[in-house]
């Protein structure tokens, strides 16, 4: 089995958050007919975390994720750009990381090279999702620690995530097989079964080739630990 990052357990957050922002835009346009807006959810050229911090939602932690005092870092971010002049908040949330370095110490690939700096080439999350190479970098492949899609280690150890709250959004409830993925099942997927299996899931971001590459790396690592040759 391979571990999957929490954000991908349920339905694709791009669609869920995007739908909520579309509803908000529709309400604004009912109130102000001349209003126009653009919705952004992580895939547009928008510095989501930086603007979230500027908006007073939280601060950028040493692991480079946004941390909120209410929910920790287990949050999704989206933006609605409007052609309206709005009153906005001026208060920023102070950096509350203090002297804590748990995220830096816990990263198995030392991807957090210094506080507030992440080397994406060493980051398990980036490499298993975004990298479009046929094989994972050796330094990452040897330190996956069971992660198949993404990685939550730096957030799991963050003290601020003791404030995490279970969502009441049913679309984020875990899908079957999305918390711990069957590597054997993934390796047997065809383009057709892949499309069906991951329809409406953020996990399709890695594409079939990426998911099967990750599964192979985990199988090989497991075999090496047991002193066996991959089948």
C-alpha cells in the first residue's frame, strides 16, 4: 500500500473550492450587477499563499505552507478577483513558528534546506506529483517512507495542526482506496481504468505514468528492504 496526501483523499479541491467561489461570485453579481470576477484555485498564475498571508489568514511557516491559528495548515486556498473597490483588512498574522524546527528535522529528504526554503527537487510531494520524468530521483526514491502520492510529513509534525478540525464538506470525505492506495492495483491500470478510477480526483494530476512510476519505486524499495528482487 502507498500513502496518499490528505488533500487528495476526497474529490478534487479545485472543483469543490471553485464551485463555492462561483456561488459567491453569483451572489455578488445579484447584489452588484456590474461586478465581474475571475476565480482562481491553485492553477492560475496567482501567488495563493502570499496573498493569503497578506489577507491576514495566517503566516507562511518554515515548511512554506500557510498556517492559520484556527485550523493549522490543513486548509485550501482560493481567490476571487473582482473589478470592485473593496475595503480590506490591514492586520497581518504574526509568524508563530518561533524556534520550532520540527518540520525541518522530520523531512526524510532534507527538502527544507533552511527555514522558509524548500528545494522542490528533493520534496517528496513535488517529485511524486509534478515531476514528469520516467524515474524518481534516487535520493527521493530511497527515502519515500511509503508515500505514493504527495507527502504530509512536515504538516503532520507541525504543532499548530493540533487545532485541525474535521471538515463538514462531504465532498472531501475519503474515497475508497484514496487514503492508502493499492500499488498492485495501480500497476495494473490501463488508460481506461485509470480515467474511471481517478475521475474527479486530484490524484489525476500525476497522470497514469507518474502514478505507476511511484508505485514501482515503492515496490522496489520494499523488495530491497526484504532482500528480494522486484517481480
